[in-house]
C-alpha cells in the first residue's frame, strides 16, 4: 500500500477522531499508592506528552528522589501539590490511541479530600484502584472502592503498584488479589481485573513486562482499550434535564441539556415534567448542524413542537417510560465531616433543579472495612437516610434495573448555618 493511499485529509481525520469511542476513567486509592505517577507514566509511554511539558518536568528540582523524571508532575499542577508531593484537587488529562479516546480524572488519596475523589468518579465508566504491593488493602482503598460502587461504576481495574519493591512476587499479588475479590464480591461489580504493575518503571502499564512471566493478563493500557463501556448504560429510559432555553430569534426555541439516559430521535414523543404535557421532537441541533439521533451523555439543543411546557429545572422524558415521582426518597448518601441532622432544613439538588428538604431519619452506617450495616444515630458519612421533601414538586428518580444504587446527581447542603456543598 502506498503512503499516499493512507494519507487522510483534515476532515477525514477529524471525522475518524469524532467517531472513536470515549472512555472516562478515574484513579483512586490510598495516599502514596502512585496514582499520579501511573497517569504520568501512561501519558509518557503512550506518546501523549508535549515536548515542552516533558522538558518542564525534567527541569523541575522538586521531588527528584523518584528518579530522573518525576511522572507525577505531569498531573500535579498546583504549587502545593508539587511542593508536598501529594494530590489535592482533581486533575483531568486527555489522551488517545487508535482504538479509543480517554479522559482521566486524577483524584487525591487523602481522607480529607475524599469528596474530590467522588467528584472525579461521578462521570467515570471505570475506576482504577491502586494498591501498594507492600501495604496491601488500606481503609482508604476500601473506601474508594465502596464509593465507586455507590456512584454506579460497573468496572474496576485494580493496579497492584510498586511490584518492583517486592521483587515482583507472585505470592504477594495473589494474596492481594484474593483479599480484594473477597471485599468487592460483596458489592457486585460487573467486572474486576487485577494487574501487577510498576508505575515508576513502566512494567505492565503500556506493554507486558518480562519481569512478570507468571502474569498472563493484559497490560493496563490494553485493558483500557478493550474494556466494555456500554455495559450498564440505559438506552431505554430517555431523560433530559433541561439546563437552559435557547432562543436566538423569533423562529427558534430550543432547550439545552445533557442526555442522562436513553436515545432521542426527531419525531419521538416527549413529556415535560412536572407539567406532564406531551410534545414531539422537531429537531436535535448542535453547533455543526442537526442530528438524526442522540444518546447518553450527549449535550444537545432539542426543539419540541410545543415549547411552553418546558423550562430550566424541568425534565424531558419519554411518555412510555415515566420516572417514579415521590415526595419521599431513601438514598445512600456520602457526606462531609459535618453530621447530617434529622429535622434540619437542607437544599436538595437533583440534576438541574433544587428544592428544600428535611431529613426525617437515619437508618444505618456502613463500615467501609467490613461493609457491615450498623444501626446508628447521627453520623458524618456513608449513612442510609430517609429524606422527606418539603416542596410542591415531587422528586423524580430513575426506574428499572439499570438505575444506580445511589442517585449520584443529588447533593445536599445545609440551609442553616451556611456551609459548602457536600
């Protein structure tokens, strides 16, 4: 085949790139398990780092104990992160291979920054749980695994890191593998894959390592390229939380939002909630023109035949798949250090709208080490709580087997006294 026959035009390249499947994944685990180093190594070995970025890392005089290149500096961009050698905020990085596009969320491992980990994991298809081969599973490893399950992440890749410090011992890997499967088996993930790696040296990160001849599974990047994405996605129950009204002139009125689940085509019937009025989709618009179909996690402008029944904060759904509506709900929620107090007013946010709510009772607290559910009074995190809504509009929650175990788009904030969102 000639070189000319394989040359793509700009339009062809962009069209191929647009059609490439996107995988969002997050890293999680305890402090110093090597999350940022793993991502840096993954970007470096996959040739996804610009020369000026690489030169900046090489010229850095911070934390040179890790070798000639400190790969964690490719993601830890805050001054405090570089000086202390820790991850504080969520850092997003993008790279691609011929098989897939990837968006990485590098999240912190410290317990006080666990809410940042939940933020990074909230949109992920997969979570990479890192475990230090020397230390085994730690409470924060279990906590992040549990939160990943709460957020509905169906697949886990468990990277047993720093295998070079235990001489790539198969016994160590098998012991951690058995311990993790025993813990994760109680939660019900669809897929759990354990991979022995050395993020610092690159073993089993992008390509298989000769130092683990006993390991017969894929390298981490190969697993990321082949892991199923569509598994667990709901293509039946159409949900579009309306975020904004687009009206550039008198002849067009559209509603902007991200499709939370399901498929949408022009001509489909839609129902506006909470009004209950029905309409039909005239067009699905984007910056590049109109579409014949749109699906889960696509940001779109939708123009229905009747427009007065929709507004920001409402929802567009399929009339044959109406979500359950209730003024009361029970949910497993993760909170901050501040205790959740029954009888106290809170702000409850669901997708694009928010209402006031009152917590009427606390059921139990989950021990992240044993997953034991213990009856409890007011606690600070991971409690099952019954929440009563003090508002005219009922809560709308997903229905069907594909609904996540926690309504991950809800957050609760205290009305009195003021505090940061939790």
